């Protein structure tokens, strides 16, 4: 087992990574159950994993009640949040209880936000079942639902009490979902770890094919990197945690144009967004062009989109920039961008002119066609 601590004072918690951990989760959850029934929230695609978890809890003497929701980004909404909080209240969840989020980023974000506001805050545990959630969204305490204006605009910082990661659950994940999660893995190499990017170039194929050693290393390394960054800047106030947003400003605009649907998965949007961030950096003379092409080539090699067209989006630069105006990072009319001086050398730029971004995106779309 790999144990990664997330050091946040009295909000500190551990991330446990181990093959087969789901079937042994009950032993780790029993101390948090306090002898009470534990609520589990999962989506309807995860019924076999839900059965494994409930059996493990039962073996540890813990009763459980499951709340099953519809899968997909559409569940990160006001109606589903209302449904979930009402159901948790019906189950008698108390402030000292812990609700288990079993699923990908949608379930983790939704349950995290619901528990942040339920009775002014109760506990929750993350058991992520997608690669993207395992290496990114399950760690760090960002919780949210989407709004008409954009992605993750309604939310709260609410740290889990524990994160349990079982790489074996990825065996049942469609390849497209694994690829989408891989975008968040390679992101850690792009932001400040050139050696890890080189590891990704050499090992991505094995990871995507399900090689246990490559998968375990990628997850543990990614979680360790995120834990370090979150511990340094929990609420994204110093700019350190902002590095984790590489590709997200461009990516969220692409997702918004896709209607936050399965037309473009979050990780696919991030992949295209990272390629665009490096491309824009190169166009502005900040980053060597060969680095931008190396990033794009690697994303293409694993089947991820590296352009607007490859992401399946038909929109001009002005339309995409209009989506960016709703970005939650907007500050005094300025939108900070994560740009790059090279692979592993990203930085936060608060002086980007959105008219330049729109022009770049127009040129990028023309070049792709």
C-alpha cells in the first residue's frame, strides 16, 4: 500500500493507494461509521463496485444505505443536489457522520458539495473509480456543481476525511475514460516536472493498456504531486495551486461549447486545452515551438485531442472567449492564464489580453482546417 498524506493541519487526511483496496474498504471506513449506518452515493454504472463495497462494510460490522444517481455531467446540477440532500436528510445523516462518494469526478464533486452544506458541514470519504478522479479531483477538497453560466461555478472547499484508491477498478473502465484521465496524469509533468513528462512519454502505452506497475506509479506520483501543491496553497490564494489549472481555461470553454456533455469529456477538454496553452505560449514567443509540438504530438499519440477541431468543436475564437468570461478565476475583469516557458515550466500570467486569445483561437481553427 502507498500512503500519501495531505498535510492541512486539523483538516489533514490520508490517501491510500492499493490494488484490491475496494474489497477491504470496510476496515478503513468502520472507525468513521461510529456504529451508525453509512450512506454511499454512487452512479448506476457502478452497481458491481457498490456491491463489493457494501459487502466489505458488512464484513466489518457496518450497515450501509446506497443512493444511486444517474451518471454523467448532468448530475452536477441544482435538481440532483436537491434530490441528494433530501435523501441524505431522510436517512438521518448527522453532522458527525461520513458519506461515501463512490464514483468519478461527478459523484465526488457532487457529494463533496452536498456534505459541505448539509447541516453546515458533515464528513465524506472519496473512493474514486475513474483515473481522472483518482489522480486529480478526489484530492484537494474542491467541490462543486455546474451552472448555466459555466462549469463548477457553485461550490465550496470541503476536504474529505479519507481517500481510498483501488487501481483495479480501472479494469472495468472504457478506454475513452482512461484516456481522459491520463490527461490529468501528464499534466503533472507539464506543469513542473519534466522528468515525469519523459516517464509519461515512455510509459503511456503501458499505462493505458492496464499495466499494473505503470498504473500504480502514475497514480501514486500524481497524488503525491497534488498533495504537495494543495498543502502549500489549499484555497488557491498564493498562485501555487493555480498551476493545477493548466489547460482548464481553454478546456472549460470547449466543454461549455459542447454543453458539458459526453460529446467532450473533461479530460479530453483539458488535453486540448493544454495543447492550446502551449500553442498560445509559443505564438507569444514565451515557449519554444518544438516544446509545444512535442506536447501536442504526445497527446495525439495516446488518442487525445490536441486542437479545437480534434475535440469535435466548431466555434470561432470570439465564441470560446465569451465562455471564458464566466470562468470562476476571473478577477477584477482579468482572467489569469496558465502559460508555459517550456515543458515543466508553467507560470500564471495575469496580463493576457482576451482579444489576443480570440485571435489565436481563430488562427488555430483555420490552421486545423
